């Protein structure tokens, strides 16, 4: 008989323990594979809700399989431990308690089916680690109320949960995303679908709805897998949006997906006016002609807007080029825009939309109704001051050269634009013009504290040593001229447009020109239709040497009244008196010409400049003409030679310096208006 081997009590205990250790995982595996996991949903729902800080529920079936984890380079025993892989149907994620919606059924997200694996060992440390979360037909509804609270920010709880959620990557599939934002008055919908056989992008989307009250459409692409664990893994994105005739396109990467924060993209923008970008960006920009730019945009998203830098951008505004760098910050109490912008060549007409002085066609293109009344010259388009308090700005703008249809010798423009709490300052606004300088300081208070829905404006300007021959290089007759233009202006006003500001202005305007030339052609080059008409009446269309012109106006409630206005040419001295009404654009000036030396057929009749800026009317005093013509006719009967005497003028002298002319202008009488007593001819 075989020999029976007896085991000691200690050996029996050891064998039993070993059997239990083997049986436990086997039994556990059998139980896990065959159990109804739907019974575990309450526990899982509670743990996920606690970790996410909002309701979480698996309303459909929950099943479990075991899969080998995808480990690279890991050789420990953990690499051979299978992970539970769960598949859940009808999964719902609710809104946080602070976002209680009127609709109790409103959800942040719902998914028809999702699948993910769990690290079983991490559960022992109260960590829910999900290497990859896959969605099937997700529906996401993002909400933000008027107080700025949203349902997409996962804030830390006041009493932190002992459980932690670590989501390492997300795989997207077909679904929808909607955004309802009461802060920006936005209601948009994006439809998402998968892309096959694309090495860069995994999903595509289309967009429609309202953004900041404006209709918007767009589309784009994004990567199929969003890595939330590896911050260096870029998530590719491409998008374009169109609203109010403007378009914004980006292409680049999301470089910090764990925070859904940092963007690094190429940005292209175009539109009929930079001001039309306000619905898309919420950033206050000036009225401009049609523009397009492209540059490098980096930024950090945040609940209130974040920080953005638009660097190395180049583009066109109308016919002008621009380049530079701008930085935007969604700071408090107001957003802030800073930077530097430069133009090598600035077309003068491209500045027109800034003050509403562009054409009706240009206004139509930039989406502004043409409100300019027929026959009015000064722009009546109103400034949108209600937006001025939404942004602070500190931007430097320079231009190397400025041109217009007729060449202007402006070599440089330099201005510093500062907007603070609705007060816009251009300090300075300087030009290098024709060998001289035009310096100015402008302050426009659109805060509404001085005038509601309007602007309180202050202007100080000074022109020094503007060379006439450089100012109008296309006129050969001026090339021998050595004359200069100097002037000063100081005005204050209130209004909501250029026309209303000038129509209520107070202050003074002075100008002095010495040793130049004057002609109808010159005045047409300057755009002075009134002067062109006057000069044609006086001397016809010919070149006249200008020794001096001095003008001094006082301005009160938009009415410019001459204190001194005198023009000295080789042929005559003109004494000018009267008013220029900026409020109704009416002229009421009297010009008294005094011929110099011996001039034949010099009638010395005063001229009256009346009418509007757009249609000035120049008339001659018919009474004086009739008197002189009648006297000449009577004398002709007695002595034909004597008939010439009333038409001969022996004026004050050949040459007069500006200083002497100004002294004479203080006591020089000017002809009264038509119908009033006339001075007797000498």
C-alpha cells in the first residue's frame, strides 16, 4: 500500500490560503463578466456626478468587457492586467446648480452611446482615469446667462470631492453643438460629422445662427482625437465665418486643450469696413473702406474673452497698405486694445469714412445708409458714440507717405490714438507737408457725460512753413515761388457729426500766405470751388502773383466772422468782410478790389459772395457799375479821351508787406451789402 503522506496543520492552512488567493480573482473575473452592470449604474452615476459637480446619469444599458491597455514601453506587471471597458447608452450630463434652467429637461450634453476604459488600480486611490472617451451622436448645449455664469466651466467645488476625474483624450463623431449666450445675444448651432481618409482632420462642421444679433454662417474642420493629457500635442482646427459682409478665417492648432484655452492660428479678416467686425469680435474699430488682412493670432480663451495678440499682420484698407501688431485684453472695467500700425502709402480718400466724408457708393458698401442731404458739403453721418465706452485703446499709427488723386506732398503722418472711458484723443495728429509741418491735437469726448448721444470736441491745429511750390508741384508756374503758408486754429464744439460739430463751434481761425501765386487752376487743385469762382470773376483764368494773404476769423456758434481778411496781388488789393455760416453752409462775403498803379478799365466794383458752399454765387454791385458806365457815356459826348478817366485807378502803391497790409486792414472800409449806402468812388 502506498505510504500516506500526512500534512501538518500549518501546511493545510497554507494550501487553503493559496487556493483562496487563486479562487478570488477567478471568481471575481467570472462574476464581473456575468453580472448585470446596470446594477452598478447608481454607484457610477453618483461618483461621476460628485467628480463633475453636476448631474450625471447613464439612462440606458451599461455593459463591460475586458481589454488589454494600450501601453507603450511599460514592462511591469500592470501592463498585463486587463482594464474594464464600459459601453453606456443614453448618457446625460446636466447643468450645474447655478445654471438652473426654466426647462428642467435641459442638459449640458447627451450621448446616444459612449465607450471608455477605466484604470482599475486607480480606483483604489479614488481616481477615475479614462485614457480615451469615445462619443456616438453627441448633443451639446452651451449656456451663459446675463450674469456671465455658464455651464461649460468646471469649477472646483467648495468642498472638494475625494474622487478625481482625469480624461486624457476625446474622440468625436457625428452630432450637434448649440450655444445660447445672453451676454453677447448669440444663438448658434453647429452640426458635426466625421471625415474619412483625412490625415489631419477627423471631423467637419457647419455653423448657422445669430452672433451678437447678426446672422452668421460658417464651417470648418477639426482633429478627430483631442488629447487632453499631452499638452504638447496640437489639436488641428480650421474655421471660417461670415456675417454682415465680413469674413473671418482661421487655420492652426489648439495648443493647450486641457484648459480649452490657447490658440495658435493664421487669421484672415476681410469686410466692407472694420466697424462691421463688431458683431463678430465685440471689438470697437473705426469706419474704413473695404479691407483685408492676414497675420498670426495667438490667444488664451477665458470666460470673459481672454488675451489675444494679432502679430505680423499685413493687408489693405481701401487703396492703402497696413501692417503691424495689435493686442487685445478682455480686462475690467473695459476691454483694452493696444498696438502699433504702419502704412507705407496711405491714400487720402481712405480717411473719408472716419468722418463720413466718403461717397454714397462707399457708404453703401460698408453698410451705412447715405444720409447726406443734397447740396450739403459737410458730412452729416453720425458717430456711434454708444460703443465708445466698451473699449479702451492705445494705438500708434504712422504713415510714410500720403497721396490722393492729385499728388499731395505729405511725407509722414504720426498720430497716437487714446480712448479712455469714452474720451478719444489724438495727441498728436501730425503731418509733414510740403517742407513744413501741420500739427494738431484733437479731443472728442463721447462718454455722454458732457452731451448725451454726442461729442464734446476740442481742436488745436498749427501749420508752419508749408512751401507753396512743394504743395502744388504739378503747377509749373509755381516752381519759382518761394511763398509759405502758416496758420492756426483753435475750436471747441458739441455735436454728433462733422456738420453738427462745425455748426456749433466756437474759437478762431488764422492763416497767412506770403509771396506765392494764385490762379483758378491752383484753387481747383486745392478743392476750393468758392475761391475759383471768385477769381474768375475778378481776373479771368490767369496766373496772378500773390504778395500776401492774411485771414483772421472769429467763430461763434458756427458763424465765422472776419476780423481781418486781406489779399495783396500784383494787380490789386482785396479787402474782404463778412461771414461764413458753418451751421447752414451759407456765405455772405463782400470783396472790395483796389487796383494798383495805372490800370485801364478798372471798375473797382465790389463783389458779393453769397449762396451755399456747394453753389456759391458771386455778383457785382450793379449800381456802381451803372454810375461809372453812365459817367463814361456822358463824358464821351464832350471828350472821348476824357471818357477813360473814370476807369483809371491809381491804387495805394505797387508793393505792400503783410504787416503793413494788416495795419491798413484795421481801418480800411469795405463796401456795404447790396441795397445799402455805397462809398463814393475816388
